[in-house]
């Protein structure tokens, strides 16, 4: 079959990958086959390595399985097909306009903190407000690549300064677990295990001022800052790097925080 170097190994591996994703999504063969417009008999043959799916069939199955673009490319490659989605670095000239836009969104969110994360919670952009708030954490946590989950929850990071650490830790871990369920990324699994080994908080002093969401409550020299976070993704992205990018913005959850942030923004910038 043209384009397939090792058909026996490939048939088995493609079937195994698709079966693992189907089981992870809690779908039966019949449910997936019907949704993808395939016969149950064909899907069974694909999963057991008796039939190599066409490129179109893989993409239809991947779509019904809601696979990340990176994993769709992986299955296509294992089957011997070309990638369906470009997989560039964010500093690629083709993405220059997008990178500039992300930097501008993050920068212009001042006087409130904002950052952009990759698919493993690595920080790819942040504004001066965020960098000021995380000042004083262990420099090792700020060595490239900088991971936002570690910066926030590591005992040498922001954790000692988070007033509602138990609640915020639970929020971060829940998001990471959902991300792992979606991507099955082994690096995210290792990160979850690492964070799970951090000392567990024993108390929380503030959870949610109005009970609508879990805020980030950060103790600073200027007072307690309470933020609500919002996440934005590029839902229409067809490039892997862009599809994996998340912009995290934080907004004052109370009048006291708003006043402090405005007062800080009005202070002249100190030049070292």
C-alpha cells in the first residue's frame, strides 16, 4: 500500500491508538462507528489491525473523538499519511501576526495580570503586572521553561502567599486533570503527580466573596488581592501551536483589589 513502510506494525498501532482514544471517551464501537459514518464491522477490523483506515476515515474518527490536533497528526503519521494540521513553533514567521496579537492582548490587560500558556502550562507570554506579582518566588521556578502550575502551587512559589490555597490548589488540579483526560499527555500526568506530592494546605482564610467562582486570593505588601480568572482559546485554530494556546486573564473580584491595582499602576516605574 503506497505510503506505508511497515503495514503490519502500522495496522496494529493505528488500531490500538484509536481503540485507546475510544475507550478514553467512553464510547462503544457502535457509537463511534455510527457517529463517524462507518460500519461497526469496519471499525472492529481497524481496531484489531485487520484493516488500515483511509485518511478520511481517520479524520472522521478523530473528529468524533474530539482529539487534539497534535494527536490527529500523530495517528495520521503512524498510518503513513501526511499531517492534516501544520505544527509550527510560535516564533515561526508565519505566526508572527498571531504572536504579536497574543503579546498585545496580554500586555494591554494591564493594570491587571495576564499570561499565555502552552499545552503543558508553560508560560509563553506575560505582562509586567503578572511578573511583579510573582516576584520573590524561588528563581529556579522562573528558569525557562517556566510552568505556571509550579509557580503557583510549589511551596517555594506563590503557595505561601495564597490565602485560599486549598481552594485554589483544588481548582488548578481539577483543570489539569481535565486537560489530561482530553489530551492523555504524559508530561501533564507527571506534572499532576508532582503537584500531588507538594505539601497539602491545612487551612483557607477566604474562598469566594460572593460564591460564584473560586478566586485567586494573593497576600501582598499592599494588601489582599482577590482576582477572578478567565481563560480564552483560539477555537477556530487549525495550527497545532495556536490550538494549544490559552490566554489567562485576571480581574479584580472586589473594590479593594481594584483600588490597589489602580494605585500601583499610577506609581512611576522604577528603573534598575
